[in-house]
C-alpha cells in the first residue's frame, strides 16, 4: 500500500525502483490470482474480493474464492505506532525542495472464503488453496511480502441462496505488509497555499 500527495509513485523523478511486487495485500492478491490461473487454468473458477449476489442462482459461479481483509494494525516491532523516514532526496524537478519517503509496517488478518457445490468439493478446494499458498510462500517473501502465516480453518459455514445452500470453508492468514507514503514538499506547499492556510511564521507574527 502506498500513498502520495497528488503524485503517483511511478511518476516521481529519481524514485527508487524495486522489483518487489508483493509488499501489500493488493499486490499479493493480484499476484496470487495470476498464479492460480496459470496453475489451475483460466476457467478453474473465480478469485475475487467481491461477494456474488446469492439471490440470483444464475450469478453464482462455483468454485469461488473470496478474499477479505478483516483487520489491519501496526506491527510494533518495526513501526510502533509511527512511520519511519526511509529516504530523503532532492526533487530533481523543483530546485530547493525534497522528496520524503516514509514507511509503516502492519499486521493484517485476511480470510479466504472458499465456496463450492458440495462439502466434499469445498473441502478439497480449501486444502488445494492452502497447499498452493504454502508452496509459493518463499516466492511471495522474495518479492516483498514481509510474512505470511496460516492461522486457522473454520468449520464450514452456509450462505443461503434461492437455489439452496452453498458450502463454505474459511481459511484465515496473518500477513505482515508495508505501507509507503511519499511526500513531495513542493506539492505539499502548493496545497497549503491553495487552501489559504497560514504558515507557522504567519501565525506567530
């Protein structure tokens, strides 16, 4: 996860480039979806963050895996409730101004809800997904993911639809991810001027 003050990270001059692409939950799930299609085939089912409408049987595509970020909190060992300044360098486009790069690290709890037609099929799908994530854990960590640990598999849940009941199993994982904030001092100044916010010097004069 990253944020800037109106400036996309990829357009910042001199911004340190990285080959890592699994540093955030969004990057991880995008990569996981691509790997699943490559390993299981493009038509294996659906991997999504959005729940299907269970009121219309025609819209139910199974098997299906729905991922959901349950909670996110600071990882105290690396960033105890405050961000770290990781880099500061001159802005090559604006002389006399700098670009600051801050990072926070977070622990995230993520659920993968597996749906299938039968209890046997959904159990098979959940085991298959767990084995797949375990097999590629080293790959994800090499590409920036801080940590990933399996926490639990819950008892099957049922979600009702007009055609009957859809078997479900939930796999819960704990992730450690990072959040990058890039502050371009020139842009920050322009925003303050545009908002007509008085500077500290003007407040004390």
